[in-house]
């Protein structure tokens, strides 16, 4: 049985906690494997949960041994961020609230403290109290690290979903051989305008389009940055060998463009998507014959 002393006797409490974690890492990992945080993630093999817990305990031992229990930037927490924080993120993605993840991490502390106290039967009460305090601080920092990483992963997930939604909301439609269109609906911001440009240019290349129609009938208004993005999109399409036609400019947008002093002299505009399609078809040498005019010609 190891000997424990009070602060300044036989070693610091932090170092003693580090040694305890290494010595009892197997028992701690076995207990953690049955905790909610591990049990709900490692549903196939309990051994995987034990292995993950063992890696975290060893990392915490490194932090305690360096006497940096309260420092979330301690090198030992890198393993925690890669291991236990990933588990917390997985719990968050399944719909568990950050508060519940925090409680799950905090639930790892009592069994660890119990093992520490049981490991110090002959130690002075002061030594037990100091070691317990160190372990409590260490587990509190662990919870902070897990929460920071889980929240960061949650925000990254939101950003990815937002980008996917913008991409879905920016479809490219092939209207005719050599003619593609992007019908825009809703508010345009700089981020979505950038996606519009990238999506349209990719379609021009993939479809070998000679005409690209940018229909903004469903866009209520634009600001100066978005208007400039649209102009850049037109210029970029021209560089790719396609003529860009802007259709459906609403009165409010027209006023904005005039107020900003943007020159649309080189941009082909049409009142509606149908007009823009008709313009492109005529440029391609395709005649548009209505049913009424076709019938009159037969008579």
C-alpha cells in the first residue's frame, strides 16, 4: 500500500493523484465503462468503452503529474479532446442537451473519488482532503474541456447544415441544351451569393452551357455586397464562355442598383424567366412557335 503524506510530505497531492490514476486506471476505466457517457456511445463492445476510459485516465494522470489540474490547455488534455470530447460530441448529435452532457461527465467523478479514498486507508485526513480536492479540480477541468469541444462540434455541425441548406436552396436547372438557370428564392447574403456563383459556374462547365440565366424573381431585395456579387457572377460566367442573363429584377432591386450606381449596361436583363429563356433560344437559332400561330399558318 502506498504511503500518502500531507502537502510537503512525501510529494505533492497533485503528483500523488497522478500516481493513483496510473495505478488504478484499469479499475477506473471499468467503472467508467458502465457510466451513461460511455455506455450510450459504445453500444457494440464494452471493451471499447474500457479502452477509451483507460486512455482518458492516463491523460488525466499526465495532467495531474504536471500539477496543471486547473489548466484546460495542459498538453495531457489533448488526448481528452480527441477521445472523451468526441464522445460528448456524439451525445450532442443524438439530441442530448449540453447540460446533460455536462452531467454525464460529472457522473464520472464520484466513482473515481471513491477509489481514491479507498486507496488511502492509512493516510492522514489532511492528505485525503488535499488529494480529493486535486481530483475534484481535475475532473471539473475535464468537464470544461468536454463542454468546450462538444459546443464547438455542435456549432460546426450547425455551420455544415446551414451550408447544405444553402446549396439545396440554390438548384441549377437545365432548361435546354446549352441553357442552364438558377432560380433564386428568399434573402440573399454574401455567403449564399458566393455559393450561387460557384454553383452556376460548375453547371456552365458540366453542361457546356452557352447561356446561364440568373432568375431573381423570388428575391425581395439585395444590398450593395450582394449586388456586387451578382455582377461578379455575370462577369465570371462570361469568362467561362457563357452569356449570363439576369431575369426577374423587382422594382425595389432596380432602385437599389440605380442608387448604388452600378452599371448594368453590359448585362442582358429580361423581365421574367420565360423572356430570358426565349432570348437564349433565339440566340441559339431556335424558333419559338406558339400553338395559335402554328394553327393560323396551317389554315
